[in-house]
């Protein structure tokens, strides 16, 4: 694989939308060799996205709140957040500025596959966009600067990965069920936790690791345009923050 995937609002009602499962994995010290990329079927790409929750602001019927834009683009704008905390901040602002609308406003989790599909179906009246998480964009800049790149900002949605190996580096993998996957983390902190566990399990390998960053957009483009079997090993890992929120919204199991 080539350098993996590098690369004030007023709200109103409209639309629809929904659900999401979660993704977990067990750390592995395996190294997956880098390969030259070549298209996964759309269904397989969607399977990789649907396990990742993103968040939007809706009313209590699940209809998204759309923002009025300023400037030349007058389309109503729907926003998907990768960070639940950023979605909560926006919800708090809506409640403060427009209490009547805020009464029924809530955070709704949506599968990334559905959200991505909506971002690709913009029209003359409405558009949907992802809001890159500010904290992760800052982390991406630091990773790139550590590589010697003179960058001051990262305007895409970052995904973080790790490579290892003394001579030819390959991508570190995790075990998910019976499959080894190449994890692309939406949270730099979660990747750091992955590497802490690796240092405990395999200090020699951990000493050769290097953190890299790419873009979510570039990852999807790679999956959609190439058809290399090893691309099937790619897994986008949702942040622990988002998974914690999803678990908190699930009804408690009945006591026996």
C-alpha cells in the first residue's frame, strides 16, 4: 500500500436517520507487510464503515437539524461529528440560543456508512458534511511535524496507524475474532494505548514502531478504487470516547 491514506449556525428541521454497532479488538504484535494497492465491492467498504459511530443533532423523531450557512453557499447544512463531545457542545449552543428548538434536540448516533452516503448525495438545497475533530487534527499536525514536514494545519479527518520493523516496515495489526486487521485509529490517544500494550508484550518490536497519519477521505478512496486482497485487512477503529457514549445509551440488562 502506498503511504497509507495520507493524505455561527442557525438550525432548522429536515430529514431522517439512525443506528450503529461497535467494534473491539485484541492487540497483536504481528506486522502486516506493506503492499502495492489495487476496488473492494461497495458492500465490503460499507461493512468497514458501518461499525463506526458518528453523531448528529436531531429532534426527538430522528430528523436532523440543518444549519443555515452564510456566504455564497446558501444550502442547508447537516453536520456529522466524529466526536460526541463536540456534538454535545453544539447541542448546548442550540439549547442556549434557540430554547424552543432545543427542547426536542438530541444527539443521535449514525453509522459512518450512512453518514458518508449522505455526504456524497448533496444537492442544490441541502448538503451534509463531516466535522473533523479539532483535537485529532492537532495531533495529526504534531505527527507530521515529527516527520519533518512543515505543516501548521490538517484539514481532513485524520486516521492514525503504526508501522514497525527494523529493515522493511509493515503495518501493525490487531486480532479481531479469527482475522488479523490493520487498525486505522480515529483517535491518536487510542493508538498510543495500543502501543503501550505492545511495549509490554513485545518490547523489541515496539522499539521499531513509527506512528503515521493519513486521512479518512483518502482511506475510503483507496478502498473504493483498489482491489488488492490485503486491503480487506483494513479496519477503521472508532474512538473509545464514541464507544463509551454508545454503551451509555444502551438499556441496562435486566437483573436476574
